[in-house]
């Protein structure tokens, strides 16, 4: 089984915290990307022979803006139960658009809501309101989406326990099956970084997270990965592939792939990306294949993000990694039952510490 990722970089407006490769939504760029993706698909197709596609993910950017999603999907042979996700933003959403996606066979929608508090949305400089976001969610359900995921963010500048609770309280009435929860981080080269935006203190950050964990559990959204919550049976198959080491191919400028133990990335420039493909060259500008035991340490660290953890019987551990695991167990960050190793509740809170020690 393999997965496919398509990076569609178009955005109406770049958010001040965004560090992904995005470009304006212009007809010339739409045409350029469509031509380049067709060339990249033909170049990579031999790799996929005899490998069933179990998940497809259109990310970005705002892939719902791309007018060629339908023709692209018709080229992809896939398993009958293939999970197909598309990201969208509330302000560009409509019942008609969602109905179109359902007709194309797209069966999972990820909405970039971020908050249901208008003050927080203004802080993030989003161009939708909380009411618009809720209307998009109900439109998606009406269109026939039975697997709707929301992105929410906490640790926002000026956020309080009350404003965060206001967002969480509104989830109860929404027809959603999945939620991805992220704390805002200030990445280099973003507008927030240049403005030296200040985030809440660690004590408040921890309280915001714990409040979210309690509220989401009460709604039947179970935490199956560090940042992901789902009703039973609605865990993201695509993202689980990332965390468990399933091979995937990325298409589009800046897209990453993981294939036969090697990680590689396309150039983050649509003109260079398209030019390379027109010349019959690979658009990849970065490759990395970690040696033993570094690749096993990374797989362990990533696999531990999943609630059920990893089976140590499948990892030939070196002495140093085994020592680190024992130390993390003594510090109540990891627990082991038989050959299954997983994060403790404390380890879930301090995953970054676990990962840095492991790697």
C-alpha cells in the first residue's frame, strides 16, 4: 500500500504564521501547475506499478481553489476504499463546491477553521468569521461529506482560557468526525516572526491543552495521535501512514516524498519545478537517506506519536537507543507492555522531549 500527496500552493491571502510554500491564485499559475503535475505524474508512474493507492491527500495552500482536481483524480488508479482528502478554507467554500467534490469521489474534507472566536480569527488575520466557518461545516455535511475534519489552533497571542473554552464549547453542535489540534509556533521567515509576536506563557499553554483534551474526550473525539482526535473509525488513514512509515509520493512544488527509506523534496518554486519537468529532469532539490541506526531512531520517534505506540519486535535496537528508552521509562515518559512501547499521559504532554532524546 502507498499514499499520494499533492501540494497545491494557491492561496487568496498568506496567513502571517504560515511557513508553507504558497503563491497567488492566478490563471497562469493554475495552467502551469496543471501541465507540470501531468509531466510529474508520467515520470513517477512506473514507481507505482502494482502498488495499491490507499490514500490521496490534496494539501496546500488551498487545494480547493485548483480547477483541475477532477482531471487529476481520473488518472489515479486506486483501491476501492481509498481515502481521498481535500483541504479547504471556509471563506472559499459553498454547498455547490462541496457537492462537486463529493461527485468526484473525494470522501474526506479538512477545513482550516483555526478558531470559532472572531477575536482570535482577527489575531490570526484570517478572512473568515466564526459564523462563516460553521456554515461551511454544515454545507459540507449537507453536500454528503461523512468525514469532516477541522483544524484548530491554540497558544494564540492574547488568548485566554475563556476565549478558548468559547471555541471548544461550540464543537458539540457541529457534524464533525475528526479534529487536528495545533499550538501556534512562530516559524522563521513568517510575518509573525518578523513582528516578534509573543505567545502565551508555558503555564497557560499547558492549561489550554488540558482544557482541550477534557472537552474533546467528552465529545467522543478520541486522541489517537499527539495532535489528532477522531470518532471511532474516522482516524486519518493518510496521516497514520506518515507516522507508521508507509511509502508515499509527493507531487507539486515543495512536496515531500518518502520512498524506499529515502526522503526527498521538490523545489519550492513553481517556475523551477515546471522548468525541470519540461526538460525531462527531476524537480527534486533535496534527498536524504539516514544510515543505521539513525533511521530506526527517527522511525521510533515518529511512531510514538500514535497512541498505540510501536512494536519493538520490529526494531533491531542498538545499545544506545535501548539505554535511552530505559531512561525515558524511568522518567514516566514511556511505558512498555510486552513488546509494545508507547507514550504515557505525561509523555503525551512532553512528546518533544521524548523525540529529542530518542533522535
